[in-house]
C-alpha cells in the first residue's frame, strides 16, 4: 500500500499545488493518509479496513493539532461570551433579529438584547464586519412570495456608522471616507433596487 499511496500522492501533488492556496496543509493531510494506508499490505485492504472499522474520530488519523486561528468558528452570541477572535462577522443586524421580536415581550428583554449586542461587537480583536440585508423574503403557507425592506438594528444608529472605516451597500459597493458626515441616500438605494 505504501508504494500505491506514494504514487497517488505524487500524481495529486501538482494538481493540489495548482488549485489550492493552502496546498502545503492539504498535502500534509494527504501524506498522513498515505502514511496510515502504509500499515496495510495493499491499498484495497487499507480502504476496506478503514471503511468497515472507521476511526472513532477524525482526530485518530490527524497529525499535530492546528491553532484555533486556522479554522472558521461559527458561534451564537451567548456562546461567544468571554471569547475573542481576530475577525468577527455579524450577519442579519436588523430589528426583529437583534433585538429579537420574541424578547421584546418580556420585561427587561430590550435591555438584555442590548447587552447581547454589546457582547457581539466586542468579540473582534482586529476587524469587525456588520451585515444587514436590504430585504427579507416572506413565504407564508407556500402561497405568496413577498419581500419587505429591513430596518437596521436600533442598537446601531446611523451616527455610529460614521466611525466605521468603511460602509457600503452590496448592490453598489462604495467606500466612504473614514471622517466626515455620513448621509444615507434612501432614495438612491431604493432606486437601485428597481434598476437593471
């Protein structure tokens, strides 16, 4: 199996290097797989054994652990408390999602949602990306296909955007200056929805 695995690895090497920016890491993974397969007399037996009796977890075949920074972490705001990452992306920052409509019915719900927003925006060490959809799709009971315009979360007033390095619309990307007043052109944004 060692010779077969080495031949396959040699054939894959130029393809991986040409296609993937992280080729070294991918080739290291393939090398570990080839080393594992070398324990059996043939590649067929290695595949059969690993298929019939797979490792208890992927870590059983893994090499040295990588740093957490090598991975994408998807987290809830609650689970992110006390943690920090170099880059944080916060999607769906609209009223109804943050603050949640369900939380607004409880006494103190708005204050708790505001604390959650604070937790979310303070998890980023270097860069923070905030996202807001322009429209939401409503598909009730399978009978309609309506959309509604979104409202930016009340926790992020337009004045706060003035301190952002960059603010742009996905429909028409435009970098805004870091300093100076920020004006919102709702008429232009709405007009752009119907163009094209």
